[in-house]
C-alpha cells in the first residue's frame, strides 16, 4: 500500500480557504456570474453538464454573503475570520464521498485519516441539500466527530441522535411535510392518490413513511412507483439530481392533464410533461404552524376541483358502504336506515336517534317526534261530537214521546219498561263517544272501555229480552202449550238483568286484574309518539266484545225465526233488521280496528259505536215513532185486532 503524501491525522491539520468572490461580482448579470462559476474548482464537474440551476446558485450566493457579513462585523466573532471551501455535490452520492475525503485529505490525493492542509482547521461542514447525500456525508464525518449542518435534508433518520449525534438541520423533519400533505388532501377532500418516487433506498423509505401517514388518516393509495390511469391526483417524490423532466413514453397511457401535488423541493413541476401542478411545498412547515392553502388553490378548490376520489363524497344523511372486491376508498352512498341520522360527510355509520326523537326529512338531525292522539283540533272530532249530540238528543226526544204515549197499545206492547231502558242506554252509548276524544289518561282509558261495554250490553240485553217475549208469546198461543206460564214481565226483566250482570262482573274482574291505562307508543308509526289507551288485559277486552256479539247473535237468530208471526204487536221484524245492522257494523269493525294505529284506531271504534247505536234507533224505534206521531189511528187496540185478523185470513 502506497503511503499517503501526508502523515498527520486530519483533525490535527488546517484546511486551506478558497474564496469564490471572483464569481459573484455584483456588477455582472446573474447569467454571466453563473457561467463564471462553472470554472471554479469543485463547482464545475456538474456545471459542465450543460447548465447551472438558479436555485442552487442562489443558495451559494446567500452563503457567501452571510460569511462576508459575519467577517466584516467585529461585534459577532472577535478576532476570528471564517473561511470556506465550496464543493458542488451535484446531488450524487459518489461525488459527495469523494469531495468529503478530498476536504479531509487535501487538494491532491484523498487519504482517509490524513490531511495535507497546512493552515486553518475545519470547524464543520454545511450540507447537503438532499437527504441521501447528507446521510452519506454524515456516515463519514461521524467517524471524525465533525459537526455537520444541513440546510435541506428532511430525512427522519437524521433525527436519531444516537446514530447521528453531530448532524444538525435548519429545516424541519419530513414528518412535518407528511402532516402538511395529509392536511392538504383533507382540505381538498381527496382520498384516492398515487405516489411516484425515485427507485432508491431513500425513496422507498419516504414512501413507507408517507404511506403510513396517509393510511392512518383514511387516505387510500392507488399505486406506488407505477402510474394508474384511474387516479387523477399524484403525490410526487422525484429524486433526480439534475431535475430532469418527468414524462412517459405513451401519452395515451395517462389521463390528460394529470393533477399532482409536488411536495419535494427538488422538482420543478413546470417541466413535467402532460401533468398539471396544483400544489407545491417549497419548504417544510414551521413547527406549530397550521397549513394554509394559497389563494389560487382555494379558488380552484371551489370552482370544479379535479377528482381525487374513487367515489363521490357521501353527504350528511348517507353512510358509506364498501364496494365488494374494490379498493377501500371505493364505496356506495346509501341513505341512513329508519330512525338514524348522519350529520357529517363521508360517515362510516349512522347514529340512532333517541327514543323520543326522529330524523328530519334529510336525516341529518334528530327532531322531536310528533305527538299524536285524537285531539279536539281535529276536524274528525268535530264531526263525531256533533253526531253524538244530535243522536243523543234524538234518543231523548223519542224517550219523551214514548213517555207521553206510554199508555197507548203500541208503547205498551212488548214491555214498555224495556223500551225506556233501551232508549236510556242508547243515549248513554252516544254520549260515551266523548270518553274517546282528547288526550287519553288512565281514568278515561278505564272509563271508555268499561262504560261502553256495560251500556252496550244493557242495550242488547233489552233487545234480547224483547225477542224472547215475542218467541214465548208465539209458543204460548198454541193450545195446551206450557209456555203460557212464562208469559209476563218477570221473564224479560230477569233476562235483561242476568245478561247485564254477567258483563258487569267481567268488567270488575278486568279492572281488578289488569285495567286499561295510558300508553306512549313510540315504535308503531315512524316519527310519531302515539298516546293511546292500552287495554291492559287483552283477553278481558276480547271477552267483553265477544259477549256483546254473542247476545246480538242470539237476538238476531230468535227474531229471524219469528219475524213473520201474524201478531199486531210483533217487533221481531224490526229487531231482525236492527240486529243485522248491529252485527254487520261490528264484524266490519274488527279488521279495520286491527289494521289501523293511533288516532285512526280510536276513530274506527267511535264510528262503530255511533253507527251500530243509530242502526238500533232507526230500525227498531223509528217505526213506532212514525205511528205515534203521523198515524195515530193505528195506535188503537181495535185497529191492531183488525190487522191481526186480516193477516190470519191472508195466511
């Protein structure tokens, strides 16, 4: 091995100072000064490739100006003069290694650990601009303990103080750039991008770190290193030291124009072929400073920004549903389900509204549910109230007419007391409608069902007693019939009391075991809270209705059997019609009652009460009122006997 030209360790030698003042005369234009600098030692090798870049040359002039200012200011470094020796690394790792060894060894031959410099010690190294060349310098200089200051390298590895204890930087770590990129993409609402990087260790490391940041913030990466025709926004990391133009062989392989965010300071995006730059980070963000978009980016964002998304943004009121077999950022937007909202864009899930709230029409906010019951403001309530008053008044008028003509044959026929009881019960059934109107409470819920059941049972029991009287009278008219013993007022009264007592007992048990109560139904009707009466014991409710229906059916069958009897006092025909109407109404009411909810259910029940009671009033009692008021000549025993004889002859 040939001995080096010098034999002293490099840290004990002094470094020769070379001034570059000859290439930065202020009287010459920038272009002339740059051409002059091409001839400088150490600065020429990459300048001779064809051009000197203005930005790098501006860095050089800034450095020289700062050194001169420090040296001319006696208040900064007293009795100390700074010198410098400038080498152009050309952004090449091999040349950086050669230049560092040459500085450490001297101007002639490079000899590690030896220096031929006879004056001035090397205080430290400034450089480099790029991370890969800075790392190469640091690996060499750490062996000798030299301080190194980089003015452009942002690689996160340089933050490792154990590995690089002597390396310092005037720029922030690349982590800040990654945060800035994420903030910019989130500001522009882009979540589907591609990354292009140089094919080296530094580029691969940068891609890994950037990818981690993007993924952590829900931004999808369509490709790395390779270009995809489906992506329109690209994050470019380009590591060409000579700042070559970026281009592709076939223009048809790419969308035209493409949109890129250039985030590395070493690429001039104006030279990119077929690409349209939309953003550029010229330097790292200062610490604790928020990212702000330049005015042209803000304007461009709001006037038909390029699509950096696989799928359109899901508006509030919708949620994202992943497309099966597609990228995670490719999804469909589906409306929130019933009772759910989403109040922000691109929601992953929808939130269920509280039980007493419901989504608005856009499903973006929960609002109070509408409270529903058959209130007095409803026009239907006005109709029911008016009908109830009119029909109850008619019932009372008929009661007065019957009382006035109480001693006439037509009123006395078939037990006038039962007729009075029937009219009273019909009047009460019409008035029971008011228990169903308005906001339900516990007491009205109990009264409306029990009162309705008892009153209707008394009405139907009275009609049943009348029907049994007609049936027994027909049987007793036959010679030698034993039914004569049953003719009289005791039997019908007993029938009416017995049938009514059974229903009263059933209602008492109902109220004791499980009485009706007020209920808030929040689930049957979307967006509504239905205040209604819960029957309590459903079994008791149906037993009550079934019992009324049973009495009505027996009355109908018996009346139908004796409807053609030739008796002038026979009411069987009218009872048949009244029970037919009654049963038809309540049979039709059952499916309607079960298929409706809320106030409509109550309306169906009220309508059934009014129509069935009115059917009994009209079919059974109006014919007698007609004779009493308009045909008084027929309200005599002689007339009735003549009519009976005529019917017997016709039969």
